């Protein structure tokens, strides 16, 4: 489904559009946006009937906001003709680096990770295996302001980190992290120039923690816990100005089925983060963004599949939000 907000004043929303319906499509979507504003949607499609039918990775592109999408194009499956393993392939995660190269990452049926690239000319390379094992679902990929990709891949006995030294370059393995993250809870955001803060839920306690991979000159620090409030799934992340301070904003789906938000000065986790439940229904993971005025935008899908949106209020102190708009 796609909803589009008009840039004209007063702003309004288009009715929801059902895009590229396909009976084999799985309920999953990864969105990769280039610096030029082009959008690629990646998902999975079953080639046949039943849960054991092989899966293929497919994508569709949008070259202008609100315009029609291309059709679905298949980039296959890293397991090729092995039907059993192809049926157990993980969900794709896609990003676009600063050289306009599209990177797709998928968890293999055996707990490894495969990646495939599309170059500037639109040509796809081959599937390539990254040497790792026992990786869990929920790979997180972040592109920094310089265009560099950083991967955070939770595994049964720690976390793999892979990163580019420069946009368009190879992915190089960084030292493994010893922390254990719950599956499908990792996300990340650039918190300082070319530095990424990763968030996940601790395996034992379920609490949210934040961590930055040290760069030369940094001290090695432990993950910072962010309040003991429980939630589910990955965090939505953004940054915006609150009372004149650059703040990191987090949103999560509560265990009760509503959406909660918190904010703290960027990279100052020690200041604490106090969650505020908005009481707005949130069936899946929420989403955060900033509008053209720099205000935070919060979005949630309700239990009936409808979209609700709210924005940061500029006329009040603190992380104040407008009333929710049911689009």
C-alpha cells in the first residue's frame, strides 16, 4: 500500500493505492532510497503453492514521488535450484550507498549471509557469501552521510559487523561483538559524522540498548541501556531538534499494541530516555522521518491496516506531538 502526501499547501494525502498485487507475495518490504530520490522496493515471492515452495527476491522501482512503479523484477535466490534451501531464505535488506550502488543482503537457509549488488549502470552482480554463521533474522544496514554502508548482523553467539571504508568499496569485516541481540530487533542510525549507533533488544532482559563501534582513538565502551520499558520488534529511529538540541528519537511498538516515543540528546545515552505511550494503535513496527521543515513525523499502521500520522509541534517545548491524523 502507498499513501502520498502532497507538497502543496494546504497539504493533504492521496487515498491509499494498492501497488503491484501478486498472490505469491510475502508480507514483507525493504525500501532502499538513493540520494537522487529513486525508490527500490524489495520483497519475497513464492514460486508455487505451500510453505515449502521456493522463494525468489523481487524488486520494483519508483523514479518520481507518487508516480507509477515498474513491475516486479526477480534477482533470484542465492541457493539457486536447491528448492528446500531456497524456501528457507531470510527476508532481504536493501540499501543504496554513496556511489549509487544498491546492496541486498539476505540470511541464508543455513545461517550465513549472501549479498548482491546492482551497479550504477543497472547491472546486477553475482550472489556473494559473507563468511559468517548462525546469523539470526533481523540484519540491520545503515548508510552514513558520506555514503558508507555499515552492517550489524545478530548471531547466536554475538554480532557480526561489516563496513565499507569508502562508498562503492568492498565490505570489510570488523571485530565481532560479544553482545547477544534478540532476533529481528536491530536497527541503527548515523549519530555523528560517519559514526553509527546501533540499537537492539538484549537477549536476556528484552531492554533496549545502544552501542557505537569504536573507531581509532575511541575508548571501548559497554552497551548503554535505555530504560527498562518492554516493547517488541525493531526500533524506528530519527534525529531532530528539540529545544535547540540535536536529539535522537526512538519509537517502538509496545507489548500492549500501542506506540511509544522517547528522545535524548544524541550520543548522550547517560542522560536517560523516558518513554511516553501515545496510546495510538500500532500493529507492526512504527516509522519515523523528518518533513521538509525539519519536524519529526511519526507514522503507525493500525490493526485494521489504516495509516495514522502525527508531527512534532514547533510551538511547544519538549518532544510534543500534534494530534493523530487518520489518513
